[in-house]
C-alpha cells in the first residue's frame, strides 16, 4: 500500500518547502494542493468572475488541467488572495477532491507514496494519512518570509501590505465553513518560528521516519 504524508499549515509557514524535501527524501510524489486553488483563482481573475458566484467558480474548477499547475503566474500574491476566495466554496472544493484523492492513492510509477500539502489534507482529503504534520509560525515571521519571496519574483509590494494580506488570509482560511484550516486531531505540530528550514526538515524527517517505521 502506498504511504501518505499529509502536511497542513498556515500561509508561509514553510510547509511547502518541507513537503517537497520530505517527498524527495522518502522517494514519494509531491502535490502542492494550493496550486489547484491558485489555478482556479487565476482563471477567475482572468474571466473577471464574481467571487460570490459559486456556480461559475465551480465550473472553472472542473476544467483545471494538471499542466496549468506549473504556470509561474500562480505564485503571485494576487492569485494567492484569489485562491483563498474561491476556496471558501464547497462546490469548488468538491470539484478538486477526486484529483487529490487519486494522487494520494496512485502517486505514479516508481513512487512509494505521496506527500500532499495544503489546508485540509489531514482533516478531509486524507484523514487516514500515515503521517500528519501541522506547520505554523508567528505571523510576523511568516509575513517577512513571504515578503522576501514576493520580492524575489519582482513584485512591487511592502512588508505592511504582505502582513495585512496574511492576516486576512489566515482569518478567511480558519473561519470558513467548508474545510477550515485546523490541525487534524492526530497531527504533529511543528512551529518553525525559530527554526531554519534545515532544522525544521530534520525534525519533520525524524518524526515521519519514526511513525513510518512503526507501520
Ligand atoms: O498554500 P497556498 O498559499 O498556495 O494556498 C492558496 C489558498 O488556497 C489558501 O489560502 C487556501 O485558501 C486555499 N487552499 C485550500 N485548501 C488546500 C490548499 C489551499 O483551501 N488544500
């Protein structure tokens, strides 16, 4: 049976980098599920769709193609904000559900398992995951990290804007009715506020190795 590592956490907590490194280390396939919501958000912006128009947004979610997920436009702050707005709709989430489930169950030839990162992986998408991690860090540290990342993409932004966006995003993700961001009951919490990415990876790896060796 293919193994699953589920990684959830807040915006800019470092979960994506950790997830990617864990996937490489264990020889598992990796899916950044945020990209699915970002792809729908990008399409919604392009179509000038109303973010309250559930039906149109859900329709956009059904036509997302895997190759769209590599579009660098998905990394922008504007698309990230749009992703969090489309993600509140149950119908959008439902349209993306099977893709994520299939990825977890059938990660592809040569892969021993899958690592998925997002907001609801341990709670909704893969409630039976072998390993569940919940990654967080203090908001000011996350804002600083995201600010540097967006600067590296050439975005014209201020730290204050990024901090305000982060606050809004945390609030929307944690308080929505559908699949709100929260640690799964059996998730292991990792606070990366004072950890380098290498130190965070070592902790996550040790934890995952211990759990997987007991399976
Ligand atoms: O992780 P990332 O910042 O790329 O995610 C963008 C947005 O997509 C999040 O703020 C969240 O609203 C939504 N999302 C979600 N469920 C996931 C992954 C992302 O609701 N599994």
